[in-house]
C-alpha cells in the first residue's frame, strides 16, 4: 500500500549512462498538517543478490577481491576491495541470480542456497534492495577458476580464507564492505562457523 502522505510530482532523468540517476520532486504531508515540496536524487541500478560460501569442515569462507572505483575515489589507495560474491538480478529471481554469479565469480557450482534476509544498503540515495544468501561449499563443487566475465570487464581474484582470519580482517580494516561484514557476522551470530 502506497503512503498517502507522499505524492510524486515529477521525475527527471539526470543520467542514464551506466545506470539511471533520477531527480524526483515530491510533496510530503507533515505531522503539523502542512504540505512541503522536496527534491532528491535517487540512483536506480536495479536490485541485487549477495552470497557467502562457507565450509564447516575446513572452517573457511570464499571471498573475492576486485577493483571498485568509488572506493578508490574515496581514499582506498589501491581501489581493491575484499567482498562476498554479488551481482545484479538482471531480470532473474534472486536465487537464480546468485547461483549464476557464484559460478562466474568464484568458479563454484552450487545448487542449494539459503536466503537469510534482504536489506536496503544505502537508502538515502540508492533504490537497490540486496538479497542475502549463504551456502555451503566443498572442493568438489569447484568447476572452473572463476574470476568473472571478461565481457563485463571483471577481473576478480578468488580468496579462500579461514573464518577467524576473515573476522580479524574486519577489525584491521582489510574488509570494509558492508554486505560482507553483515554476512560474516551472520555466520558468527548463528554459530554456523
């Protein structure tokens, strides 16, 4: 059900080069009964899915490392970010998307995933909902080297880390990616590893 106190008045596309940046003008009925008109920018890049692969026998997780331009612009001297495997839905349902992305990025072919929650990651400016998954992996599931798709400009390094080391990497700042921190903490809180 739509919020009756909000009325969208105008949407103007500011950019649609990579994804879509809209300027949205809307009116809001305030608690004092007055109406106020506001404008905000919202970046629409579609919804996505993210997964953390874990192995209870070896007490390890699979993460990836890749260049992320926004982090480089904002002070990450190498631009490289360690994170969980993720991707945009691209008209797939979240489960099919994350299985495809897992194989492309990590080289592991998984059949069973567990959705744990969904969340807005930056709701002040980005429309994206991210669907969070976990899945067990084993060495037998590795069917290729991973690394992403060349045609998408992906150059991904696959990392297998001990769970304890990955948690320490949050403390040291080596892992700064919010979705990855959330997934690692989920495994910790639930006592999975």
